[in-house]
C-alpha cells in the first residue's frame, strides 16, 4: 500500500473520531448544570446565594460562547455533592453519584478555600479522562489498520497460490 494513501486514510479515521468526540461534547457545562437545576427545583437566585457567587454569573454563562468558569464549577461540585464530576465536566456517565451527600452550609460555601487546588484537581481529572479516550481511539485505529492490512493482504495471497 502506498504510504501517502495509508497516511490519508489514517488522517480520515482520526478526523472521524475527533468529530465524534466533539459532537458528543457540544453540550456545555452550564447546559448540564441547568438540567440538574431543573430536576432539583433550583433557580439562578437560589444557586447564586448558596454558592456565594456574583449575581448574574449563571445567566451570563448561558450566553453564546460562554460557559461556567472552573472556579464556579468547583463551587458547584463542592456544594452540590451529589453531582457526578465527570458528568458535569464531560457529559459522560450518570448525572448523580450513587450515594448522595448533603450540601455544605451557606456559610461554608461563601468561604471556599483552596480554589487553586480545586482547579488543579479538576484539570487532572479532565486530563485523565482525555488520556483514557485517546487510548481507546488509538486501540481502535490499530484494529482498523490490522483489518485494512488483512483486506489488502488477501488478494496478494490469492495471487501467489
């Protein structure tokens, strides 16, 4: 097989999987949090007070091209402890953890500490999830390469017989 043709086919396969990844994740964090709010009968005002964030933060996050900041996401995850972190960040998995926990008090939520540590933890989780997805896609690409190699080898074997 010509190297250029094989390279173009691999690029096509990689592009197809990349496109699938992005279309599965078009829903933003604010969209997922809106679902959680709806199910739990929460409104923007109540969430704003509980999290100790600026008025309008939730509403502004809904605008096109915007989303919840990492800081706000960490406050959400710290306060609403029944939300599945992976679901909120990526949309994968169930919305809720298997064992719901009670939210922290309003006083504690306003004084959330270690924002940098929370952001770092969130980034580590996101990187881990991305690496796992890459490994799965690489394995699928290898499998497709083998299948393609088997398909191109078959006519050669038949001609040699």
